[in-house]
C-alpha cells in the first residue's frame, strides 16, 4: 500500500516513538477503570448474563427499526466494547447508525479445542487455496443465504497472530462480498479437536437446538432460532448433536453504506450546476481553481514534461477543513440516517499536481487521467517514473490530489486513532471528503472551463488537453480507493486499478508489510489478543463508508443511483507484500470481472495458487470489451508464495516485494493505455502465456 520508489524509502516515514507521547495523551471521551482480564474476552458466551460480542457479527446485536432499509439497526452492548490501556471504551454510537453489518465481515468466534492448526486440519475446514470446498456436502463450516439457502464462498483460518490457544480465534472470511441487505446463517458442525474428538456445543446453544424451555433472558431468541433451524434443515444441514453452533446476521443496506457519500457528491456537483450525474454529460461549470506554479520536468529517459501545481475549491462537509484536521462530518440532524450537511461557506482548498508531456499540443491534445497515490503518500507521486513513462509514451496528462484521510498529512491523526478508536470515525469521514475532492479534480480536468482554460495547459491559446473523456489510473492505495471512486464517478467510465484489493481492516492490513508500525500502536493500546480480530472487524463496519468494500457491488454494471456504469482493469502482483492478492481476488468476484488465463505457471511453486481466480469466467478472446483482472509474476527467483494466514510476507533477498513491478512493466503500461480509451479494451500483451513482469527471475 505504501509506495517505495527506488531511493525514496517509505513515504509516510512513521516513527512509532515520535507519536507515542501524543497517542497516550489523547483525550479520554468515555472512561472506565482499566482492568486486566483474568481470561481472554473471546471466551465469553451469549446469553450468559454478561455483555458479550462473540460470535461477531450476530443479529443478537441488533434491534428492530422500521425506519431502516433492512428493518434493523445495530445495537452493540456498550459494556462489552473493547477498552484501551487508558480505560477508554470504544463508543457504540457510530456503529449503531448502521442498519446491518459489513458485506466484508470476518466472522469471528472462539471455539475451545479448535484453537490450533492440527484441530483445524482435523476438522476439515475450507482452506484459502480451495474455495470450492465451501460447497462440499459435508463441509463443517458453512455460510448460507437465509432466504435462498444458497451456500456462500468462504474460507476459514485461525488467527495466526495470537500467541496462545486461549487467544486464538476462528476467522471465517467471505470469498466474495456478501449481498447488501441479505441475512446469512453461519453453521458450524462436526468440529474436532486435534485428537479427533467431537467438540460439544455450548450449553446455551444446546438448549436452543433442543427446543426446550429457555431462561427468560433467552426466550426472545426462540422465534429467531426457529427460523434459523428451519432454513438449515431446508438447506440440508441437520440440526442435531453434531451442530456446534449457528446464528444469523444481516448485511448493511446499500443506502446505509453509501448514503453519506452520495449525498455530499450530489450536493457538491449540484453547486456546479450539474444535477443529472447519470447522463455522463459534463453540464454546469468547472470548480474554481488557481495555478500556482509551472516548471519543466525531465524524465529519466530525457523526455521533457511540464509540472503544473495549483489549488482548487470543493464544498466541505467536515466540521473544519484543512490538510490535516481531526473533526468529522457536520450533520444537521442526529437521526441515524442523517447525511452530512455543509456549514454555510465551508470550503476545502486542496492542492493538485499535474504533468503534461511535451508531445501534447493544440493539434495533438493528450488524453486526460486522474492518478491515485499510495498509502499515506501525496499528489507528488504523479511525477514518479512510471507515471511519467505513461504520460510521455502514450501522450497523457495526469493530475493528482492528496487523498484526504490516508494522505501524508493524515499520518499523525491516523496513528492517534489506533490508540483511541473513538477517533477513527473522523478518519472515515475524511476519506469520504477526500473522495469528493478527487471527483471534483476530475471535473476540473474534464470541463473546458477548467484546467484547459488556463495558459499552463495551452499552446498558442488552445488547450493541449483532450476534454471529451476522462480516465482513472491508480496504484496501491490509489488502486484500492480507486474502486470506490469508480463506483461514484460521473465523469470517467474506464479505470485501471493497480495492485488493488478490498476490505482494509479484515483482509488487507494484517497481510501487509506496511501494517507493522500501525499494528504496534494498535496492539499496544488494545492488549487482549483475542479481541484483535474483533477490533479490526469493528473498524471495517465504519471503513466501508470510505473504501470499496461498501461500493464494490455497484462498481461496474450495477451502478449507484444517478451514476453511469463503469469498466475496470485490475493489474495485481503475485505474492505482493503490501496489498494481498487474495483480497484482490475477493474484489474481482464481487465486481464481476473476467480473468486473464493462464494466470500463473503451474510448473513452479505457483501451483499452490492455481485456484486464485476460482469463480471468475476466463477471457475467451481478445481484445476483450469487459472488466478484467490480470496477475503479473516477477518469478520464483524473485518472489515467494505469500503466507496463507493473516500475516505479512517477510522481505528477504530471496523474497523481494513485487508491489511496483506491474506498473513498471512496459507491456502492462501498453495494456493500461489500450484500456484508457473511449472504447478501450483489454488487450493480450502476454501472448497467451502467464504474464511476467519486466524483472522476472526464474
């Protein structure tokens, strides 16, 4: 996720020690006495008379609400929420606004006895390398749609970061994001210890399963479980002594996931005079802007470009706006479904940076594209070598702005939020404002009255930018957040998502080498290891609003209201150390793309991942006119297969991070150019063979 250009090092430059004092001095919003738990928090049980969040997610943690799209509202028990070392509990308010749980939820629970690798193997749980086992008749861990009985793609693993069995949770991941607004049933059966002994059901569940008279505190669940058991029986899952546990949970609705972002987008573009964003017509006027500086830029090949720097104005829906501020959205109402409202006169002034190749002239105007930067990076990544190469060799103008919320200026605030997760909702709000800023920059590029009207982008008074079509290209975080931007954009229809993925908290961070300094802060402040997967899952419930996990279903052919359809090209790297290829595969299945085949050479140690693109149709002929995913391999002599668990790869001389290799590969750049056309297509630049990066090492 962090970009590591040669000789430039980590972009964020984060020092844990530098922020420690600020983190531990953070203001306490809600304090409770700090305590050391005698046992892991994950050992709690529902209906025990004590507050308990496990298993999670669970409709036990909701209440009825006729005003929501799902008929539910999340209702987390305040006394069960994790506390940091200062005794500050995570407040439930931001979570309780949701009308369900994340479509990318990791299902988290602790099963005593199923807390070691031997027990998981003896149980026969579906592995990451064979998602087809999700559909096996006797699969012990299943997830079904309650209404249809249809099995869902999943894989199960144990938390590889826990250091003792008592803290080791079972994690169940969707292999494709779960459908918005649907209710799903989790069923665990025939679970085994490492010796093969059947693990008995918890007492509370055995009572529910038997249909006997329940204690008063549990009777409200009897009707709910009757529905669950009927659905299980109909799906061929017997409700008998081998059924360890079952429960259901409802996924958040599209309105709840995207309503805030759509509201600020629609309001902001209406202020430009454009109230019909679905028609792909650039109506209205351009955002206000100022060109601050222009200067020549010489590429590594000696080509000449012009760098243009400036600022532009965007309606701001945060309480305060700046390059680095903590307060979140301003709301005009306290209702759960209220949307952000602009304080009169509140305007953001983000900066932009563009590169213009010398080949762009009034007679041969260049194509225009937004560029998305890496984790905690900045707009100046638009001047990096791979972007310059695309600009020069394919006659393109690229512009970028800092993606607020995860830009370099946000580093301290983001780190502080990991020490006190009550600060995290504001991070997610800034991500949404950051997305709006980028969409506004796109309109500034596309509208003839925008950048094209400035002498900095003209030759002899005529623009050197072709303003009939806009495109998007982003890498790492720019590829990840580019998925959200694609689902929202009224102005570009084709997007390249480089080394991309989805589901930040549940799938990306722990599998990334970039997480180490941030994990140090998070885990130092929330010490109970058994709660770490749950805490990440809680974070994802909010993060969905500001990353593609909440937008993927609408990214391409089923667009959001008032939004045109889109096409995407996903270029990923085998064994990526920073953005997991497994998270990219989940995104690809959700978006509905087709896969370039053969994806990998099966004569090497890549054979383990022969099923990486399971469930995706293969591209049958080229040029291909749909959305696609393609994996680039730097070779077994360069990069080793990634860990299968929720841990990051280890950098070494024999295991070099290939994160930047696809974008630096000329063939991949040619494919990007072919796709970023008005009628762009996916071209076969690998000659019908697995795609190899420029530095492929056998």
